[in-house]
């Protein structure tokens, strides 16, 4: 048993889609979340910058005595995790492998679309993760950089979001994929808009659900599950506390208390 919190981080609000799944599957686990809203987006920045930010994010959470780390950001998982892993002395889970597995479970036609940030798409990590598990599927990828800004602005389901989605998704739609990987933790918040463009018949993969399952297994395997009830949730953001509370409440469908502003580096 281990009642210490699990550290979760992302470049901003997107990681709260992962927090929401963890809360549902593991209600006893306390969480400390860091959203780097002040420096978002990560997905359009260079690998060097993402590595620098990741080192600072990780050091901040480790200073809070977390028992595990959840990288709730595909861009960090794709570009920076291998570079910082030697500095991490607790078990770590990332989002890409669970997303790849889930896509393969869902597809029937073997035609899979991947949408993610420019950094994640350029790294090719998602396609490799899927093709390593099943080399027979066909993959069609598209970077959708504006999606993150739409989400951070709270524009999840309006006309502008729909127009942007039409433009980004038109080529993938032509390829008649039956499964679409939402390869950025911000994108599940645009799920309804994406559904309007792609249609009901295209299954969307939100890796947060698979990640929560993997986290449960890992906690059990390492005998590190929490006994304590109720769980405590503490949030840190590098930008406005008010905005984090306002949008975070919509994502988690609950009021968010305990939000503090923090600077983890430049
Ligand atoms: N939510 C993040 C991801 O999963 C990053 C978005 C961004 O900052 O560009 O990739």
C-alpha cells in the first residue's frame, strides 16, 4: 500500500481528460496535476524546448513526493520522455502505447487515422507503435496544431471549431478510415465536433481510458495502490488560476478546489 499521490502533467488542460478517467477507475488514488498553461502549446515547439520543459515539469512533480508519474501529454511522450527517464526514480506511464493498443482493438477495416500535434506526428512514434503491434494496418496521419488553442480557449463545439476540423480532417476522411486516434490529450474535448465531421461510424480512440486501466494494473503489480479514502486532488497551473478552474470544471464535471499558480522554469 502507498497513499502518496500520483503526479500527472500536460502542457495545459488536455491532461485533465486523463485525470477524469483516473478518477473514475481509481477513486482512492490522490493526484497532483500540473498543467503548463503558461507555456502551451508544446506540440508546435522544437524537440529541445519540449525536453527542457519536460525536465522542469518532472522535477516539480518529483519534489512533491509522488509515487508514480503519468505523462498525460502525447507530445512529451513522443519527443522527450526517453531523454528524461534517467532522472525519474518512480514508475512512469505514458499515453502512446495504450492509444496504439486501443486503435488496434477497435479497427475492423485496418484503416486507421492518427491526428496529433505537429511534434507527435513528425516523430512518427504513434505509427511505429501501431505498426509494431500489427504491420498489416494502413495509417493516415495529420497534424492539427490549432486544435490545442481551440481547447485552451474553451471553443470545443462551436462553428469555428467545426470549420477548423473540416479543413484538417478532409484528407483522412477521404481515406475512409474506420478508427481515428485522438493522439493529443486535448482532442477528446473536441470529440463532438470531430464526430460531426467524420461521422458516427468512425470510432474515436481516447487513450486516457486505456491508460487508466494500465495504471490500475501497474499499481496492483507493484503493490502501490492507495488505501486512503477520500482521495485528495491538488492542481497547479503556470497561468491563470481562474481560467484553469473555469475550464477544468467543465472537463471534470466537478468544481475544482486547490488550484495554485506556479512557475517551474523559463
Ligand atoms: N496535450 C498535449 C498532447 O497530448 C500537447 C498539446 C500541446 O501543447 O501542443 O500532445
